[in-house]
C-alpha cells in the first residue's frame, strides 16, 4: 500500500511538472512568434530600399499618338502608387496615376512588379513645340514611403513628315509586281506603301541620298485597287501620307485539271503520314487534309519566313530560269478529280519546270538562304531572300545542297529536282514572292521588264 501511495504522489508531481513545462513552452513559442512578427513587420514597414522604375522603349520625341511602356518594381513592401506626368513650361499634364490598396501589414502590402503601357498624344494635350519632360514617380508601402523619380527629357514635335513621290507603277495586275520611289522631309521610324490596307516596307536605295524604295505586289485574287498611298511615321509618332494612282489591269483566268489516282495516293500518303503522323482516315481523306489544312499552314510558314529579310538589295539583273519545259503556270485554277468526281479546288502559285530527272537546281539570283527544309506540299524546299522584300522559292527537290544563313551567288547550286511533296513527277516548282505575296515569276525572268520597271527608274 505504501508503494502505491508513493507512486501516486510521483505521478501527480510529474504531471504537474509537465503541465508547467508545456505552459512555459507555449508562452515561449507565443513570445517567439510575436517577436518574429514584430521583426518581420519592422523589416517591411521600416525598410529603406528604393523602388525601381524604367521605360522599355527609348522616347526622345512626342508628337502624334505614341506608346510609353514602363516597368516598376519593389520587392520589399510593394508598390503603393505610380504616377506619370508630362511637364512643360511650368504646366503639369497627368498621363497616368494608379494607387494600390494595402493588402497586408506584416507582409508585402502591394504588388512586387507592375508593367503597363501609357498612350501619349501631344495634340490632344495641346502641347507646344519645344522641350518638355516626362516624370515617372513610384512610391512603396513603407512607413516613410520610399520614392523613386525618373526624369526623361523629350522634345515635342507635331510637324507631319512630308513625302515626295518620285515614281509609281502605271498599272498593276493580280500577281504583278512594281515599285514606288519616294523621299522624306525628315528621318522616320516607319515608312512604305499601303495598298488597300496591306503595308509594304520601304528601304533606302543604295547610293541615293534620301531616296527610298518599296516593292509592291497584288495577290493573285485581287479584283480592284481602291486605296494606294505612301505613309511615313516619324520618331514623334506623326504620320504623313501621300496618295498615288495606279491603274488596275485584270488578269485572265487559267484552269487546270488534276486527276488523282489510287497509285498516286499509295505513293504519296506514306510520305505525308511520316511528316504528319496524326492524320487519320482513308488515303483520300488524308490527301484532302494535306491539300487543304496543311497547305494553309505551309502558306503561313512561308509568309512568316519571308519577314526575315535584308534591308539591302542583294540581286542584280534578271532572275535565271531553270532550263526545261513549263508544265504548270502561275495562278492556274486547279480542279482535282478522283474517279471522275471533282473533290477539291486550289490555286497553283508558281511555275512548274520539268527537265531531266534529278536536274540541278541553281539560285536564280544572289541571295541569302532563309529556309532549307521539308515543308508539306512543297516537299524539300529552299527560300532565298534577295533583299528589300524580294524572295524566290524552289521546291519538290530530291535533295538540298545548301544551308540556312548562307549567302549564295547567282547560278550557285541549291539542290536537285525530285518528287517530294505534292509532286506527281520529277520537276521544280519555282515561285517569286514580294513581302510574302506570291507573284508571277515571268516578270522577274524578263530583263526588259526589270529595266523598264526597276533598274532604269532608279537610275
């Protein structure tokens, strides 16, 4: 009995000691958390790190409508306010003012980063010509409100650039090419010709002071010309424009019939299946998928590739034509038949030339290789950039003998003809493009056309 009583006393003592220990531990933990919270809050509320503000685009002039992209950041207490003001002759013009509500006291109270774009239009603000200043102010959520200011000196310029047009083509037809020559009254960031909403970038003419050239083209399915002008946008955002007149010349429709056999499908579908493994259905369904959806994607890829162009003219004189017989023409309206039934309709945007099997394919003119790979209906294909928006295309090749980035001379070997892609027989599909628009190669093969429409005009 004495042993049980002693054990009971010892148990009570240990339970009491444990309770006191746990109580002390809880108090210590609470004190530690409070202390940590106070320290963290102090680090946030009493931080002295300045916020950061920068512009993502250099702006020296303000005139027409321009955009000012900026970036602000504060990694401690966060951003509380951003203000952008334009100052001129003692007058302030508020452009942007955003305040952020406090989100917390013991952690970051505002956004750590803000990226925005502000539109500035000097005409709407009725600014005067001359000097001004952009003031960007960023404030954080610390108790003392750390503030950073960015001062950007600018010049207000509302003068519209003047355009003098020196030459325009007398006429353009669907699939045709031409040039516009013009000069500018001041340096401009963007300039070129506009035809019915389509922009054709202008480039300096080598050896000619303040003379610019813009190559033009009409898509094969154009039906009229309505809005033709040269535009120029200066560094201040002012846009000048000068209309010009070019007569529209209709082109004759050309038709072609393509018969699709089971033998052709059996030969071609495995090639396309390898390139596009997700294709499903019968051979005919797969063929129609390639001839339509893949064709559209191929056209988009070619147009995008032709944006990677040199600002200098790389070509000289007429473009070379591969020896051989013409098998299909530019803008031929093709109707496809299977077992006597019309199944599809497409437009052929190049000229097919057939020679001997595996004939040499050579560069039509000096240029830079911007594509050399397999591409759907075109098979093994090469695209040359000849500068200022002019490009040439070579497809259906059995093998490619050049590489992207290489500058090739006129008549330099690019590869050999073949039957890759949609080719039914060994031949070269040759095409010319102006700013990604397929045009007829016949003009570019003709030295007389080159002289009359380009070379002599520039000279």
